[in-house]
C-alpha cells in the first residue's frame, strides 16, 4: 500500500513539474521577472521577440518585424530571488519619429496630418518587475516604472494619434514623465494550455488627459518542446483622450516561436 | 470605427441653458440657411480649398465661430438651418460647436443630426470627425428626425465606409397658435460623380411632398450643392483647379469632382415648379451674381449659388437676402428670407 502511495505521489510531482515547465516561466516570459536561457531566440509575430544574452540578461523588442519603423529595444536583467520573490528590472529606449513621419502623410494611412513636423525623439523607460509563484501553476508579476522623453524640437500637441494602443504609447512625447504600473497573472489550465491576465496603467503629467489602462485576457498554447506559443484573447482599453473618455475592446493575438 | 445610420432615426435635441423670451404673436418669421464650414472660416483646408491644413487650432476655430455668431446675432433669423457644424472633430480642435452656437446666440432650442460620424479616419490625419446639420429655433422643436440619403457608389468600399453619410434633418417647430409648422435642413453630396446627389434632391422633394400632403407648412433648404435652373456658368473645373491638377484635357473631360454642374441643370426644376424658392427664377435670371453664395477659392468672391430656401406657403416679397458681405466667416454666405404667417 505504501509503495502504491509513493508511486502516485511521484507521478503527481512529475506532473506538477511538467505543468510548471508548460507554464514557460523560462520561455516566452514576457512581462515576468524571469529571463530566458542564454542564446535562446524567440521571434514574435504580433508578439514580443527576445534573445537571451546571458542566463540573467535578455534583449527584447515588441515589434521586430517593424523595427525599422519603430525602433524599441528593452534589456531585462534578472537580479535574483528573496523569500520566494523574483526580481528583475527592465530598461529600454523607444524612437517613434520614423513611424510618426511615415504616417504623417496624405491619403489612406495618414494617421497624423502631414502639416506637422515630427522632430527626432527618444523615450527612455525603466521598470521594476517582481514575480511570485502563488502556486505551482501560476506566476504573478507586479511591475512599476517610469518613462521620460527627449525631443529635439517642438511637437505640435495636435499631432496626436487619438486612438487606443497608439495614444498611450506616444503620449510621453507630449506630456511627461509617464508613470506606469501593472499586474500580470498567468497560469496553466491543462498541460500545454494556459491563461494570461494583465492590467497595465499609464499616468502622464501636465495634462488633463492623463490616464490610460489596458487589460488583456487570453488563452495560450505552448508547444510540447517550448518552441512556439500562441495567444488568443481580447484587449480592453480605457483612456482619457482629448475627445473624451473612451473604452475600446480589441482582439488580441500573439504568436512567437523559438528559432 | 465609422457609424452607419438607419434610414430614419431620432435627432438629438438641445436647449439653451437659459430660455429667452419669445413673442407670442407675430405675422412673419425670418428663416436663414448657412453652411458654416465647421468654423474654419476661409482657412486653407485640404478637402475643399486646395489647402495644406487638416487640423485647426482652438484659437482659429473660436475666432471664426465668434464671427459666425456675431453675424447670426446681427441678422437675427427666427429659424436657422446650419450645415457643417462640428460636434467633436479633431479638425476643429474637438470644440462642441453645436452647443457653443446655441449658447452664444439668442436661440432657445436646437436639433442636430450627424452628417458624418467616424471615431477615427485613417486618412490625411483627419482622425475623429463628427459633423452635423442643425436646426435652431426660438420656439421648441419636436418630432425631429434624421433621414439617411443615398450613399455614393463612385467610391471604393473602404473610402465609403469612412466617408460622410449625407442626411436630411426635419422637425416640427412649435409656434404659438400653429401646430403644423415644419423645418427641413439638407446638405447634399458636394463631390459625388454618380447619381447620388440627384437622389438626395429627389428625397428632399419627397419629404417636402409628404409634409405638404399632410397639410403642414414648411420652410426647407440648405446646401444643395447644385446650381439653380438657367444658370449661365455651369462648369467651374478650371476655376476650382488646385496647383498640380489638370482638367478638360479632352473634349469630354476630365472634370474636377464637384465642379461640373452641367449635367445637373434640370435637377431642381421640379422643386422650383412645386414650391416657392426664396429667389424666383426671374429674379435669378435678371441678376445671377447677386445670389451667388459659394466659392471654392478663399480669396475670390462668390461665384455660384448652392444654398436655397423653399416653402409651400409664401415668402414675403423682396425679403430674400443673400448676405454676400459675410465673406470671411465661411466658404458659403448665409441666405435669409421671411415667410408670411398671416392667414
């Protein structure tokens, strides 16, 4: 009897380990405090792309395929753990000028009026991430940070793109600094299928249009050998835009695979 | 991202924050129509004036709006039909012009209907655009409806999805001792090259027929974007041409969108026959220049008539005025006329 109990317990623990692996806290780790193994490269389509520089240092970009338009690079450094909490920091730069000049055009695709001159601009962000494993099949991450911008010239306040996703990401170039804070909670349902819930908040100074929120909820699939990940879900956005407070519900899809 | 409309919908109602006194007895009403070009004055907007500007500042719009309300307060119509009144548009600094005009004039009530409503137009930096037609009155307004007009078929599907959806706005004006008085405001398509503008005019006439058949009295009009019958000059392609454009390179064209009215010469004949225009055909033929109410070119005087008023009762003789002196407030000037209400 004791032998059978031991076998059952061993199987359960193996399953538990597999469940933890399928949670991919080392891979496709997005906004968690964990970093991927050295030399691992994950290419994201509609998702973040990342490369492990070292086991505790990761380079990523949210839009690798359009990097030539929207250079945006982040370095995540893992600092270690303490009493079950895992700590990391993220630092990045974002150069939107090429993209904004491209869409400041006549005709279809003109998101900004071509009458506006877009200066060279750079945003620098810094963030702290703290992850915790409340139970074996889940990772809870809290993040907080700030971002500031350096503009080489004046940016007309009416050149904003008053649309979700765009507006909060470019708002720091009109009103700064930006403070952000969020929560990411992800876990496993069954072996390769999981869920991901996040809420990100952005606050901007010197303006009445100073708060934005994005909430994601998605189902994820990670392949057996951790070589690809698919996410489908929704993104719910809220913002204090210039024309008024607005909610938007958008589809969410992500696909990333290991090269 | 762009709003579609049902064939007939309720319009939006507004009332002034303070209701001013209105007379209880009167024998005539002054009616005016004005396309106010979303408060942009004569500024070089890209869409209609060969301009390079898309978005105007708050200061620019408020300055022009002030000129507009000053003109309205000077001319003092009792019922006012306005076209191109922005509600919440990026191009006009998101100013609520509907409420601003109501609050800065002596009018007590207004109704409005969307002519164009899109949350975000991904073209030319237009962004959010909400444009309305409005009817303002000193007396209360009821039974206000937005009537959808035919969409253009000469545009690709994507453009048509984000483009304006022309409409008529009608309402009952609750005059003292008269419970059968209606106002109808229309803004037809300016640039259609298919038959949609003609359909708009047909729909307009049908609506007037409907009110007339019910025994109602109406004052109706707006920006019909076509010329009166017997107009001498019907082709403005060369006058309206922007730098870099070319037209009339062959016998049959090409023509600039919205500038060649030659095929439209008979479109208003039925309206002129059935109902009373503010400017009779004879008066117009005698001196067309006096009644020109629009020009595309910001520095040129009015060169065509696009704005009209009709009634099924009687206008007071010689009361029509095309206010051509209102040159800087818009690319259209206001047109006013008085209706006799004596029995």
